[in-house]
């Protein structure tokens, strides 16, 4: 590596291999919810224009219009926060470790780090008809130091990601003894 840093917290001799986000299927809920909310607001406005125009000029009608505007605002803001949260959640794989970055726009900033030489077993699973069709599954890490298990859900292209992580794990296990020997004075 020529000293380039690809992400904050990258160690000096660590080589960036690849990263991935959760599968795009995670976006179906926020998009579907947003479209449903917009449909209800549109139907309400359509009803008010063609059937309730005398109601708009009353106190209750003005409150209803304010509630519609507030609903639109909350709906749009919630939609964009969920979209940004999807793009902020990533998994970075380097030649030494797997870094699971869990960020949410205003609330969360968590990082889970798994050293690749501590991974005893990697298992990829894709269950169900639709998950196999869209290529979405989960990867399970079994760690050697404890009976701890780390699971990544909704991993896109599960087989390919698992293959690349296995290669990185084998590379890290070959490199680790050399780095330990060289670090002893």
C-alpha cells in the first residue's frame, strides 16, 4: 500500500480489499411506506378540492390543511433519513479485519471490528425462494476466542462476498505469524 487511506481508522499497513452495503431489498420498506403516505395525502387533497372546498374555509378545514402540510413534511423528512441511514451502514473488509460500521444520521455511530485471524469459521446462508432469486443472505462468523457469533444479515451476492472474505481470512492467517515474529524485539 502506498500510504493511501481509504477510510477513517485505517491502520498503517492495512490494505483495503472491498466494502458492501446491505442488500437493496432494505430500501423497499422506506420507499413503499413513503409512496403509501403520499397516496393518502394526495387522496385527501383530491377530496378536499372537489368535495370539501367549503370546509377548507372553516376552522376545522384550516387545521386539516395544516395537518396535511405537517404530514407531508414529516413523511418526506422520514423518507430521506431512512435513505441516508441505508447508505451510511457499510461493511469494510481489509486484509486484517472486517469492520461493520453502523451509522444512523443523527442517532447512532457504532463500529464492530472482527480480526480475520480470530475467525474460526465463516458460513453463508441463503434461505427461501425470494432470497435465492435476489441473491440476498446472511454471513455468520464463528470466533475462536469465545463462543461468540457475529451475523451479518441481508448481505448482497452472499456467495461472492463469502468467497472473498474466505480468501482474506486465509491471507490474514498466513500473514499473522510473520507480523507477530517481527514485532518481538
